[in-house]
C-alpha cells in the first residue's frame, strides 16, 4: 500500500508529522520520554481535573507510578477506567492524555487510573502488560474508595495503549479474576506480523511501516514464540471479551488490523460500535484536535462511552 487515498485536506500540513516516522528510533524514544517527564510528569494542567500520583509495588519490589484522575466535583457510583497511553510501546507518559480524561469526565464522571507502564526502551514485553494488569488489579481493589462501582470497570487506550487495552481485556477474560464491562481501544497496535495491506509499504504521516517495524522489534525483544497477549491479532478466540467502541483512519498502518479485530469481535457475538474516518492518518484526532474530522471522531468516542455507562455492566466474581 502506498497510500493512494488522499489525506483529508484539513489534516494536511506540518512537516514534523510527515518526518517523524523516519526519525523514530530507540534513541529518539528515550529523548522524548525524558522531555515528557521534565515538562509534564507529576503535573495536571487542566482546571477540571483532580490529580493524584500514587506508587504501588511490583512483584520484584520496584515501584509502578499511577496517575489517578477524577472530576473536581465529587461523584459516587461511577465507572472506573484503566487508561493506557500510546507511543509505540516505547514512548509516552499518562499525563499526555489530559484532553481524553477531560472529555470522559464531562460525559460521565469517573475515576481514571493511568499507569506509567514500563516502555520497551527500558524493558521489553511483558513489562508493559504486567504493569497494566497490575494497575487494573489495583483499580478493582481500591476503586470503591474513589467512588467506583465494581460492576463497571473499563479499559481503554490509544495506539500502543489500545493494543495494551486489548491484551489486558484478553488476560482478564482468561484469568477470570477481573470482569470488564467495556473496552475502548482506539486505532490499536495489534499485529507484529505486519501482513495486512495497510501495514505494508505505508508512508503516511505520524506512523508508517518503518516506524511500526522498529517499534515491534523494541517491544518484543528476543521473543521467538509470540503470545497472543503480545500480539493480540494472533488470537483465535474472541468470545467473552467486553463490548467495544473504537475508530481508525483509513490511510494508517493499523487500518486493516483494527477492522479485523472488530470483525472478530462481531463474529464472537461481542457488541461493537466502530467508525472509519476517510483520509485520516494515525492519531489524527490527537495531532490536529481542532479540525472538524478530529472533533467528529472524539465525539463518536465519547458518545460510545456515554452509551456504555448506561448499558454495559459486569459483576465481579468473588473467590
């Protein structure tokens, strides 16, 4: 695929986003993470959010940082959301997604737990997934103290965070320790094989075939046998997963794998609300949030969340 479809006019421009995939590397990821920590780490810029930073212990004794977001207005009986940031598994911190947290809070108050999971440049798979699942366990155990209802735990994320959200949902289903009511994997990174048409020879802005290949190599490290929790597109059983809402652009590498994930869920009888945005590259709703197409995508995402709050529940099984 050489991106024969035109980029939507309002998404054109900005040379940096065109060049980034060709600059992407392990070194750049480390520099980006350092910059993000210096400028955003441990802070909240939004006037609408309450922010709490908490550290919990991993099994090896090291500490996992959790960023906890709530509405300024006290609320009870609300959903609890595990949110996983994007960045190709190699970059990013939870504080990047304040706009998403604000939007979710405005639609329906909730508690969002966003773990600062280990990135692949520091520790390859399964470090990020282990951290994400540990944060979900913490949310289940401590959510009530933040006003969360136990039968409405959700998971979401964008890009690599969307891939992690799917992996967490599969792991929760298989372990049968935590019941999830809903999943929100936005334009998720799901398939290391890169065999789909959209993932091959893709030269779109923001994220392309080259960047995707490097990111998967960093994330999987020396793995030979690839488990479904590392590359969820390789799963064969999609039954028992929570209802989903997602969207994707049609010129980005993850277009086909997102569509296939949706088809697999539907074939397994899992409710899905899904939309494709024409001429949209990877992460378009974050890269150019003030465009009409980005606002439409974000409104679609928020409306799905609002619907899930009213209709999807999953009672926890006490052991």
